[in-house]
């Protein structure tokens, strides 16, 4: 039920967008630093993705896995509690 309220309030989307904005900001700072350090980039060369590039999506994935596991545990505990109270 709590996840439903968080989703309805728009907090989950807000948190996700805040994390992505922070990651974009960090990426822009790194790019500016590379340019100011005199790093020359050759056009046409494709750089492979690294863990740094995938840090934001992986971070969000882990957060949502933890949240979904918490929701699962909550649903299971409510179901067990409901069965026990119904038998009495």
C-alpha cells in the first residue's frame, strides 16, 4: 500500500529523475574537465561503454530490486497475518 502512495504522489519518478539529473551533472563536469585538460578526441572513433557509463541505470536497477523485494516481503507478511486472523 505504501508503494502505491509513493507512486501516486510521484515520489518514485521524482527520485529517479533526481538521480539521473545528478549523474548527468557529474558527467558534464567530467567532460568539461577532460576538455580543459587538453584531451583531444578523434571524431569517428566509438568508445566502448564502461561501468561508469552504466552507473546510473545500474544504480536505479538495484534500488528498484530492493524496493520490489520489500514489497514482496510486505505482501507475504500481510497474507500470513490475514490468514492467521481469519482462522481465529
